[in-house]
């Protein structure tokens, strides 16, 4: 068995998360325990408690590493010619991740015990996942509509995530039609954004046109009536 002096604190941290990740990938989150991890790396359970509060703390850090992997995969997606194509590619990337890494993906959304909350830095990692989608929405939602872009990115993600959640249960949906379902969801949502933009621009032109007519009418009015 390895001695505590065989690894630095940072090395031990990486060893623990690496062993925990292997257990989750092979058997799922339910198989993850302090004892299983300690046995896997050849250290005592007490060593793990020197670096982490408990098993839930390990889960949070392991999930953070999974979020980093997912973020790397999403940011590696090449942008399409238009925003819609990019969003479709990002959705495909997310679907593949959920399909190929089901245990790690499910554990991302595992609830912590009552009274426990995730640290602020964890939520920042989560927020990064939406940035590629927000950027892809810029052609439909310009810079002055950042709040709407942010909301729309989360609406789309919620829809894709819902499809993944149902697909992960073969008895409910299965993975057979998820790509077509995701494409339908995205194309319809994006079409709605485009229609909304067209209506907004048309209304702006109408308002501008009425304003010009009013100003022109005032300019052509007789001096006598203008002075009243």
C-alpha cells in the first residue's frame, strides 16, 4: 500500500477524483463510496477526509471536472454559417455526451443532501455552458437584448435536457428519435425568434413612417395654424 508521503496533496486530489470517475463510469453514482475510492488508490479512508469533507464534496468536484469536459466539447464545436446551424451542432454535442457518458451526465443533476448547497464557483462553471448558445443567438437577438439571449439559451437547453432525460430511460423514450426531436425543437424555437424579430422591425418601420408623416404635416401647415 502506498504511503502518504508517496504523493503530494495535489497529486492525491487528482488520484481521488480519477478513481471516483472510473467507479462512476463503470457502475454509476450509487457505487461511489469513500471506502471504494480509498481501496482503489491504496490509501486509507482518513486520507480522503484530509482533502474532502465527505463523499458529497467529492461528487461536487467530480461533477465540476465533468462540466469542464462538457464545456471543452461545446467550445470545440465549429460555428455554422448561421446561428441555427451552430445551435443544432451544439445540441448534437450535448446529446452525444449524455448518450456516451450516461453515469457522469446523470450525476451532474444529482441532488445534494438537504441543507447542502453547491459553491459559487460550481455555478460559474455551469453558466459557461450557455455561452456558446448565447453567442449563436446573436444574429436573432442583437447586442441590446443580452437578457433575452441569456433566457433563450436556457430555454433551449432546458428543452434539449428534457429530451435527454426521457431518452436515458429506455422504458419511456429511448435514444432512437432524440436527434430528430432536438432538431424539431430548435428549428421551431428559432423560427419563432425570427418571426418575432420581423414583426418588431415592421412595427418600428410603421412607427417611424407615422412620425415622418406627422412632421411633414406640421411643416406643410399654414403659418396661421402653426402659430395657434
